[in-house]
């Protein structure tokens, strides 16, 4: 097909990309391989230059708001007393601002949306894009695309919803019915203005409802495009433990709590020696982890945020990879497909009886699913038997790829190219 000029608007790109940016980057690399000219805008990109190339992808940056910067520092434990006080003040000011902008929801930061739009329009005047795609979240990228569609109707404009607005945590100050009404009205308004909606499959239960009938023809349900080989980054050598387990991802007391997983490993370590659990990522569970670090034989190493390539290498070197499924409804974490692409045995801890990621784990050849509501002693025995049976095993990636074909970047890019077929223009030679 004709080669197109495409602009993606996503979240933080460098030095550690967000989960949504990792998904988007995989799509961008595949589109570049097919000859399309791709540009990216990274929102909340506070490190690096205002323009830089990362892994051969040209990236323009939009800085975080003051609140966003302080909130990010708080998550990483970098805020000092002065920063904590400033964050609290800005938090309450933001609540007032959100109340004022309540009926603009889900565009909760109109000032940032305007900043993104100004940059998008400037770049479009220079590049004359065939297609612009805003990735949620943040919504400011989608908002900018909507504004571009209004001013430049000839440009193919779309939104890529890796997260669901309906799946977001309700603000504490907003009544449930009002929040649901705002979600619905905001989405209908956005969907009607855009040409295409690429929606995470987890949203099908919501958006196939009759009340979305007027926009349903614009929605294409896609899976997370993260089943792809990753390059290795050399890790530091260390004495090989009896069992090396790796967990990579966010830990959260509310929806991805590590307590049960650590309890199981504590019981398992009574029967084994030299076990090591490496945890990569961030969250609000440090106090939980510290308690188990003191009380059990299994060595627990918390590495925090490191490069994505480093995390992939750690998973590839591990004996077993750990997953903690979300306790919330209708949300599938994209990281599970990276776990599948390693070919390693997976230990999957589940707290929700209606876990919608079950269908994906069911087709993986080596999974030990630990159900938190079952008898813990039986679960430990099941886990031990699984470790004895599967340690040292690795399953062929090409065979696994056939089972997760919809999770490859190629599959999603094929869908995007269907839309691009209808677009005018081609890249100048």
C-alpha cells in the first residue's frame, strides 16, 4: 500500500516508558518496518530534550504539569517535606479545578490538551500528516486529535484506548451515577467526532451495549500488541539460586496486592533453599514487602524502575515468572503477553473469580494458577509440584506466537492499514 505519514500521541517515552507507550512503540516499529513515516509526541515527558530520537523514533515532548511532576516523584519516593506539602496543596487545588471542569470530563486537564493541540497543529503544518492517533491515557492526546479533526476534516483521526475510561477509578468527590453519566456522554461525544476507535478487548463487554449503538461501527476491538521478541541486556552475574522467580510490574494494595503471593512463597521456602524473588517496578506495597523480607527464607530483591530491556532479560533468565492478576473487573494488564513471549513457566496468582485474563492463560502451555480463595496448603503443594516439573523448561516462541497472533504488532498494524487505505497522499520520495 502507499506509505503514509502518521503521528502518534502517547505518554512518557524515556527513560522508562509507560505500559501504554510500550504497546504504542511496538506498533510504531512495525509501521516503520513497512515504510510508513512515523512521528511521536510524548506527554508527561520530563526528561531529555524537547525533541530527540529514541530507538530511531522521532519524539517531541510535552512536559508534565507541576502537580504531575510532584505526583510522579511521590510515587517514586523522591519527594522531600517541601515537595509533600506542595503536592497536598496542589491536590486540593486540582480537586477544585476538576469540579470546575467536571462537565468537560474526560478532558480533566484542558490546559495540557491545548498545549498538545498547539504542538500537533504546528507539526501538521510542517509534515501534512495522513493520520493522527491519540493514545489514552492521558486523555489530552485524544482531546488534541478531536480538535484536529474539527479543523482538518481530511486527516484520518483516531483514538487508541489501551485503558478504559469506564475502568478508571471514580473520583472520591463524584457521585457514582453522575460519574457514569459523564463517562458515557464524554465517550459518545469523542467517538462521534473521530474516524476510528481502536479499543482494548476488555472494553467489549461495555461498548457492545445498545446505548453505544450510534458509534459501535467505529470501534475495532484489538488485543495488546506486545507479543514480540525482545533484545537481551546483559545482567550482572550472580550465584544461581535453587529457584529464581521474577515479578515485573506495578504492585498496588487495592488491585494488585502481593500479600498472598508472598505468603505462598514463604510456605514454599520452608521446603527449599536458596530461592530468590526479584521484583521490578513500582507501587505502594513497600511496607508489605519489607515485612516478608524480614520474616522468610526466600531472598526478596526490590529493584524498582529499571530499563524495559533489562526487565525482559531478567524474565528470560528466570526459572519462573510471576503474575498477579488484577482484582478489578474488565481490565487485562498488557504485561501478561510479554510474559507469554518469554516461553518461561508462569505462576499466576488470581484473586478475582471472574478474572477475564483467564482465557489467555488457559492456552499457555506452562501455567500454575494459584486461587486465593482455595485451601492454602493444597495450593502450596500444587505450586511445589509445578516447580519440580517445570523448572528449566522453555517453550518455542514461534509455536506460542500462533496462539497469540492477535497480540502481535503485525495484527494491529494490519487493522490500522485498512483505515489508511482510504487516506489521500503518500510519503514523498
